[in-house]
């Protein structure tokens, strides 16, 4: 009987230790991103939430924080980062959209020894500057450059970048890359900055582009910084009577964008695989908080990739599944 009691006590102690270990492995991860109703960011959010299922199975959770609009992007995003700290985040994911406004908040994260992953915007340079574990995302400059190079190869050597979020670091990098890409290919490029309130506004973007194309009849290509604005750009080209004369390429994609490529009303899309950005960033932090895991390749690139008529059908399958 004494042996049985000792055995029972041992089993009980082991059970308590196991339960305690399980309780410790619970990562409370906050993800700062775009508006949930933004088509691109809804894909990123799905990736983060899918990775969050593992965190939830281990007793943790993933909380998404996004601004209501993009009118005051840097300041609003910085406030969301501070909210994550105040709410007891074990780890934080965030894009470094506007470094001047957001870097102090990110530095507060690191100062409190909260694991941080920069994703989507800022690149490895932001991760290095801030002391983040990793950068997960596309190289913004190379994404824009891919479009500019594609334009030049298709003899579209006068291009404009439609910038509806001027001042955002990743958007400025998109435009600079596009201009450099088409210039290196023997052409020239420029940026058309519009008020941030025009982002996602089909009417505002289409009308502004129509006017710009009519004033600059030598423009042969337009690069837009998001799939919603890309669809608006296609409409603006048509309203200007330039369909077939001016080609459109844009960042990101949805089913409408891909059908435009299939029909020939759009030349290409630059893919940064937003689903992977959310999924990988959360997975890295969950593994770090729970098990002390790290990924030695600190820059984890999810793009850029060019989607055109040659691979649009395969890409459509991912879009219909809600992951691209």
C-alpha cells in the first residue's frame, strides 16, 4: 500500500509538472496590420489566423489590430503597437510603414524584451535598426523594380507610379523601384502622388489617372500600389480612351485583377504573397515564445513574383482558395 501511495504521489507530481509546462507554452501574439476590409490585408490576416490555430491549440491566441482608415497611418499604427504592449503581448508582429512615427513604438517593444518581427514593410534594414528577430515579406524596392523592368522589356518605356499613400515607406519604395527599373531598361518613369484619402476610392483614382494620361499622352504604362487601385487604374485608362495603348501593372491581386490579365486589359501583377507574410511571422514568434526557436535566415522573402498571362491560371486557384 505504501508503494502504491508513493507511485500515486509521483504520478500526481508528474501531472502537475506537465500541466504547468503546458500552461507556460501559451503565446499571446499581437499582429498589427491594415484594415481588415482591405482585400490585400484580409489575405495577410487569414495567414496570421491560420498560424494562430497552432497557438490556440497550445493555449495561446493571436489578436489582430488594424486602423480604421489610412488617413493618419503612421501615428495610428504606432498607437496600435503601444496598445499591444499595454495588453500584455508576449510577441508582436508589425509593418514599419512610417519609420519616423512608428520606430519609437517598436523600440519600446524591444526595450521591454518582447520578441518582435517586422513584416510587409521596412525590410531587413528596419529589422536591423530596431533589433527585431526577423523581417518577413517582399522587398518593396525590388517589387517596384520588377514592374519597371517588365515594362521596359515590353517596350513600355514611359511609365508612371500611381501613389495613393504618399509618405508610407513601402509605397515610396515601390515607386522608386519602378522608376529605376524602367530607367535601367532605357525608359523613364515618374510618380503621381494623390491624397491618402484616394486610396481605395475607385472614382478618385480613375479620374485622377484619366486627367494625368490626357495631359501626358506619351505615358505607356501605369503601376499601381495595390489591387484595388489597380482595378481603378484599369478603369482610368479606359475612361481616357487609352485601352490597348497604356498598359497597367499593380501590386497584389484578386480575382478581378487576374481576370483582367486573362482578358488582356491588364498586363501583370506583382505578387508578394501576403498569406505567407502573416502565416510565417506568427509561426516564428509562436515557436520562439513557446520553445525558444529562432530562424537564422533573418530576411525571409515572400516576393516579388510577376503574374502575367503565362501563369495566371495557376494563380487563380490560390485566389479562389482565399490564400492569394
